[in-house]
């Protein structure tokens, strides 16, 4: 597989994914990805992206619920 960015060779490896959102920082380690050996560009397969999005959506809901509870407690 060739990198769409630089044309380098892509290798299947493990990597981390992180997101900063809604006042939280989430890191998911040991995710399968294609990583370019030349430029380091990372590509995730569709099912991996879907799983990451599910985790983020679930975390968003949990964070929102916690914030709502804290706001109610302050009133």
C-alpha cells in the first residue's frame, strides 16, 4: 500500500489516537493503523474509525452528564 500523501510505503503497525474535546483528553493506545514509513502519515481502516467514533460519542455523553450533575449541585 502506498501513502496517498507522499507515495511512501505504508506498514501496518500499532499507534495511539488522542482527542481533546468538551474539556477532556482521551488517549486510545494500541490501535491498528497503516503508517507511512517515509512521512509518518497515519490511516485508519473504516471499522477502526467507527470504533473510535463510538468511544468518543460515549465519552461525550458521559462528560455531558457529569457536567450537568455538577452544575445542578452548584445551584
